[in-house]
């Protein structure tokens, strides 16, 4: 048995980890390409391959016409959508975990459904609403924002709810025992403890909003977000500067995630 | 994206409100005050649009955005839309299903390694799972154009190994589309799988080996069944967006590899064929719902919602 078991154990100890690391490495291959191509000096306009090294894409990121304007639109919409979805979603999460109300099951279903609906269906139904109510001429910044708050909302609720549900309610009881009123308990105890969850939800909402193409494209009118700019250029010629933006997005997000997780770890140690 | 893992765990065990004592006075209404703004938003911009979509799908097909539409209960929009597009419709389910299968094959070992083998590198590995997906979806997909290009390393290696013919190619084939879909939706599989594997009590697996189960038998009889909620959640979270996607088919495939998303997008965009687009959207949604219900029933996780 042990003769059979030992190689089996070795396999499960090392092989699985190897396969896991290989899969992880595979997910980084396209990122390596994006970083490489951000230094590409294309020989011809329409071939998408590495021809030579240059710093010029990084030196002149805004050279392609309209790209930086599109990035700006995406950032503006991303920030506003994050704000809206985080506020609405956090309130909903508190209601679901901490309060009684009728229609809880229906509410859960309504929150779950947007996550289980293909983007193309959500995008086309919103477009049908805007066109059917006579707003087809007003498609643009605000209709994109409405759509983004809508699809970010469920993800915020789920993220904040998870944090809130994992909270030790005895900490709040202790605050109350020490004569803190409800308001003080909330702002001094509950909110700081839930804050990492809210922050995580906000980061998630921003990245969902910044990256959305399918729903945005249907409801954008003449407004151009960054993903729409990339889509448009993919049909004609791809400016290498989109890879500069791609690389920057990657680096900034990784830095934020690392900063948040380091802070979280220190915070956890301080509490413990 | 870390929320996806939580979606999986959240959906199955719904926590009841922690509050023990009955709320008194004004507190009784706090729940409604907190929940109503969000519900209104979802109602106005998620639920009501479905009604608009149904209405649009029954418009007189002779109308355009400019001349206006009229609801004429045109059920024939559905038959037209389906008979003209049954191929892209089938292809969406085929490509989406294949991508989901490959995501499961790649994602399970990765999730397993993170949950049981990563030790103190667990959090780092989780960050690394999500990190590549912080770059734009479109830019990632475009970089697959380069990886799979005719003169690229992958194609040349496969040609050298005679797996691919001398004039064989990957870009602009269904293989490229499925590769792109698999890559782009992998975290939707890994995170729910990880969430459910992580919750398995390692003592159960030890008990299996104490009872003389081989590692493989232990895996098949203990770990795999206990991770089924993650498999179900991951499969759904991968399949649904993959079947509705058109970006991969557009950027990595030929027009003959188009999926239902491409058709709907085309109808809404240049085609201005709103009624057929709406009908197709609803057909896609209905088929996905049927599949979800069937799948969840079969897999025995009836409390998904």
C-alpha cells in the first residue's frame, strides 16, 4: 500500500503545484505581449508584430488622436459609477445583513440576476428602454453612467455583504456595553471594520466600469470610452500606445492590490 | 473580481440578519430605507428594460429608429430571427461550452494548488490569478492575435511538430475563438472553485487516506464531491458570459465563426434591425435560463439563488 501510496503522494504534492504554476504562467503570456508591444516600433502600419524597440510610445502616450480623451471619459465614468454603485450597494448590503424587511427573497433574486445575465442581453434591453421612451437622441455619457451603476451594483452588494456577514457582532455589543450609542457604535466600530470590504467593492466596481465594452457600446451614442477606442482601432490599425495604457492599467492595479493587502495585514495584526 | 469567489459561497448559504431583538420604533423601517434606492435603480434600469426588450421584439419589422416603431404583436420576428440565425446560436453554445470545459480543466488544478499546496504563498497566488485580468479585456484579446499569428512562435512550433499542416493556421479559426474565450473567463472559474475547495476540512481528506483510500480515490470520493458547489457556480459564471460574448469571435475568428452576440450587436449597430435583435436577445436569455435551471437541478445544488 505504501509503495503505491508514496509516488501518489509525491505526485499530489508536486505535480498539482507544478500544473497550477504552469496555468498561472500561461495567464501571464498575453500580459508579457502587451508590455513588449508597448515598446514596439512598428515597421508598417497594419502589421501587428514586434519590429523594433523604442521608447517613443511611452514618451508620447497621447499621440493617437482621441485616445487620451477616451481614457479620460472612462476614468470620469468609472469614478462616478464607482461612487454611485458603492453607496447604493453598501446600503443594500447593510439592509440585507442587519435589518428585517419583507421581500428578502425577491431582493436577493433581483441582486443575483444581473450577474447571471449575459452583457449583450442587459445592454440591448437598456437600449430598448432608452429608445422606447424617446431618449435615443440622448445616448451618451449619462446613459453609460446609468448602465455602469446598474451592473456594478450587484458586485458591490455581494462583496460588502460577505465582509459584513463575517463581522464579529460581539465587538459591537461590547461598544454598546461601554455606553456608546448606536451612532457612535456604527461610526467608531462597525464602519471601520467593514471599510476594507467597501474599499474592495469600490475597486472592483471601478475596474468593471473602466473595462466594460459590450453594454457601453450599445448605449454610448457618440461618446467614446477607452474600450470603444480600442475596438475602433482594432478594425483599422492598432496604435502601440494602447499597450502603454494596458501596461499602466496592469501596474497601477497590482500596486493598489498589494498596498491594500499589506495594509489589511497590518490592520489585522493591530486588531489581534 | 475577488467578489466572484464570494458570489459562489454567498449564494449557497444566505446569512440571516444577526439582529436578535425586534427592532423598535423608527428602526423598524431602516431596512426599507436602505434597500429601496438600490432596488429602484435595479428595477428601473434592469427589470423594466426587459419589458422594453419584449415590446421591441414584437414591433412591426418595417419600422426603423427614424420612422418609429409600433407594437404589432409580430411573433414572426422570433421565427425569422431564429431560422436566419440558428447557426450562430448553436455555435455560441458550442464555443461557450468548450471554453467552460477547458476553463474547468485548467482552473481545477490551479484552484486545488492554491487551496491545498500553496502554503504561505496562498494570498500571493490569488492576487496573481486576478492580476492579468486588470488589463483591458480588449487589449488582452488583441494580444492573442499576436500569439496565434501565422508567423508566430505557437504556429511555427506546431507546424514543426507536424500537429499543424504547413499552411495550417490558428488565428481566424474556431480554435482561436475558443482559446480566447477560455483565457478571458478563466478567473470566473478559478475563484468559485477556490472558494469551495478552501472550505473543505482537510481532516476529511486525511480520514480517507487513514481508511486506506489511495490519493486518487480519496480525491474522487471526498474532495471532488465536496467541491461540487464551486464547480456548479464556476461553470455557470464562465458559461454565461462566454456564450454571450462577441469580442473574441470578432477579433480572433472569421465572419463564419460568428456567435449570437455578433449578430445581435450587428442588428443593433449598422443594421438598425431592432425587433430581430431584441427577439434574439430574449431567445439567448431564455435558453441560458433553461440551461441554468436544468444544470442546477442535475448537479443537485438547488439553493443556488
